C-alpha cells in the first residue's frame, strides 16, 4: 500500500525516508553510547549480548530429562567459580556488550550467597547491563524472591512440567509441587519483576495431555507459558518418539482456541509467541529440535566450573576453561581472546535431531542449561597465536561406537578423572549402602623345586646337600603360604592407603586362600624364558556393607599375597617366578549388578606371559543380572 501511495504522490516518500534515517541515527547513537566488542561477534555477524551463568551443578530435584537416573559426578568444590570470579567474568562480558545475564544451575537457589551475587551484578548497570534474570525450579523460592527482586532481579523463569502433584513427583523424583505453585503466586505479585515465565518440557505420553490446562493459567495472569521440546542430553534417555513437535501442540491449542494469533516476539527470543484474544498472558513454543532458531541465537554459556562452550552452543560438547585462565593470572585482554576464539568458532546452526552428539555433551544439569573438555593452553602458548579449537566429529563418533560395541555402558569415561582430566575421588554421597562382595584371583608361576619345598613333597633324596640348602632358604622366613595369607588380609585392610583415590571402607569379612597347583605342562627352557608347570593360586573374597564396591580390596589382597610368596621364595626361585593373571572373578551388589568371569572364553586366548599356560583373564563377562 505504501508503494502505491508513494507512486501516486512522490512527496510521501520523503517523510518515510526521513523517519528511516532518524531511526538509523538513533540506533547508531545508542551503539555509540554502548560500544559492542567484536570479540562477541561470530563469523555469521551474530552479536552475543546474552550471558547465561550456571552458579552450581547441584539441584534439589532430580528431573529425569535433566539428570541421568544414576546421578552425576559433581565437580569438586574448589573447581566451582567463586563469587569474585563470577563477578570479574560477568563484568568483562558486560563491558564488552552483554546486556542480559541469566543465572541458572543446577538450581541457582541452592548456591550460598545468591543474593550477594545478584546485588553485585546489579552494580554493573552503569556499564550497560539491562536485566538480571534467573531460571529456578521454585522449590525454595517463595520466601526469598522479594529480597532477590530488591537486590536487582528483574526476570524470572520457573520450571513446572505438570499441574498434577503425583505426576510432578514422578517426573522430578522429589515432592514439592505445592512449593512451586506458591513461588509462582509470589512472583506474579512482585511489582519489581518485569516478566514471569513458566517453562514446560513436553513429553509424549506423560504430560502432553496437560497443554490446554496450562493455557488456562494465562487467562487472568500476566504470565507467559512456554512449551519446550524434549531435548537430548547425556543420560536423559532421549527418544525422538517422545518429542512432541511444537506444531502439533499448536494444532491442539488452535482446536480449542481458533482465534489464537501470533504475537510480536522479543528480539533474539527463543520462543515463538502466541496470544489468545481476551487472555492476559501469552504462550510460546521453544522448538529447539523441530524448528531451531539458531540464526538469531545470541547466547553465551558459562558453566559452574568456569567453562565456556567452545562454540557457545547448548548442544556442542567442546569447552574452554576460563576458570583456569583466571587462576593462572590471565589479564582481561587474555580472557577476551579466549572468549573470542570460542565465539568465532560457532556454527551457523546445530545438528538435526539425529546428529546431536548426546554422548559427548554434558547432562543438562551440568550445562546450566562434558564428558569432553578442551583445556585452553594458556600457560604454554601465546594467546595472540591461538586459533578456534576444533575436534573432528567423525573421530569422536568412531571412538564412541567402538566403546559402545565393547560395553553395555553407553557413556564410557574414566570415573576418577574430572572434566579437566585431573584425578578426583568419585562422590558416592548419594548412593545407598548395600551388601557388596568381590572375589579376585591371581597366580604366581614357580619352578618345580619351589613347589616341592612349599608343599613339603620333595622328589629329591633327603641327604642331597643342594636340596637341603634350598630347603633351608625356603623355610628360613617361615611357612610361605601362611605368611602370604596374613599379608594379603593386612594389605586388603589398607587398600585406601595404598591406592590414592579409593574410599576407606568398613570391611565385614575377608577370606584368602593360597593353593599350590600343577598345571600339567612339562617344564622347559626356550630362548631364555621359562615355561613353568607349577603355580600357586591366590583367591580373595571380600565383603562389606557400603556405598561402593570392594573389587579393589580383593585385587589388593591377591596382589599382596602373591608378592609375599615371591618374597618368601625369592632365595630359591627369584629369577624364574612370574606373577600373572590377576583379575576380578566375581562381583555382587551395587547398581551395576552382578557378574562372573566367563571361564570358557578365557581358554581361547594365549597367556600374556611366556608361561605356555592357558589364559586366566578375558574381556568377556558373564552377567548375573
């Protein structure tokens, strides 16, 4: 219509042109007042002015789509960003152009000093910070919210996936439905909050039937209900068939409310908003899976342990540590170069539903929103020479497939290494104490003469001087098998002192047996290596009632027992003995279930030492559960 008018009356074009010019001048003036650092602009010219900061990995709920059923290994407390580190990084981001900060978790309200962090962030407003938002499950929020708003909180998102209290407990694995509703009521009555949104993760067959009930909430409440597609993260058992596309939800709502219409979206908003005539609030759809909004994504993500997503995407597993750079004395300029290397590597869009790297990415609770962490080489490489970090997706996928083919665990990892690749004791605080038992076995191969001396069945004449001398040496320290048995039990009790990251356990029972055996092969010597036909089998069974298994205790007992046999017999056969094939033969109790070594498979493999004996270890397990 404007084109028709201007063609009929050219003079109308000049006022429109003048308006456009004035608007552009105004935008340029605002930008000049708030300079935007090129560090936060990616290769697709997207300006990242929204920072999400995870304050903690902990949460007081256990929502299945957020946290794996087996729980998570939390970062050690010293790895979590301190208040001062959070404020320093936040200040750097704000002075570079970030306008909005959202506090997430885990659950941000479980972090001590949350009110102080919000107050200190509020002091950044003169540098361009417009809003301080928070996403919370609301479980403990209703009493604290007014004070947090006074300290500077401006926007709140509450997570509530069901209006049924029984279904809530099923989905969250904890009670608390009433507390969340109280928090919602307090939020809607807080005059200082500029917006209140309700996040609903929709899962087919579970809560998708409640969509219209959630729509009723906005009839007389200034509330935005946002339906979120079920997204894949490590351990949340994501299934494409459980994901309800936003278009399907909209069709359901349109059937009940045919007059529903599109509402204007905020710039860079993740949700597509809709308004029902006569309703106070509105609804939105976050279609991360079926219709992603990557082209307008302006988000940066900082995890609780100080990692910035290397491509600043929720679905990208690669990360760079800002925490380590800060603690190693990085200047603001150094940090900006690290941030810039992460931002510039951002892809145009994330992979489709089938292509997202679920195995390598963190569980949602640890994102604030890996198994693989890319440490920034701050100490060893000049920052000006750094380039965006990349890892071949094909290489990662191939490794994952190989692991999947070897193990029933779809997420292989070294449990005693944290996300930084540093040694860390496994946190078993959330596990239940159960009865646990483990049996380990090992062998020491000895020459015939040593076997005869240990068993007291010599085949040599009693008056043979050489044999008498060996017999004297062998019995000089006492009964070899009895001493080894006692040593094995003592070593078992001290496993946590010998193995640095083992938990100290209250053992209820230890049984150790040492049995001399004849393997049935002739003893010979070939090319300098012995083929030994005699051996001593050491078996240890250890039991406890605890939160972690006793496999290490059983293995330690066997190892110490065999080493003691070596020490007892070294004067006779020290150059010939071979310790070999120490393994866990049986385990029961614990979450991973029971197993027993498959004896039939062991015999198919050659022994790993030059003993010529059948193998005593294998990689195949017989599962008892």
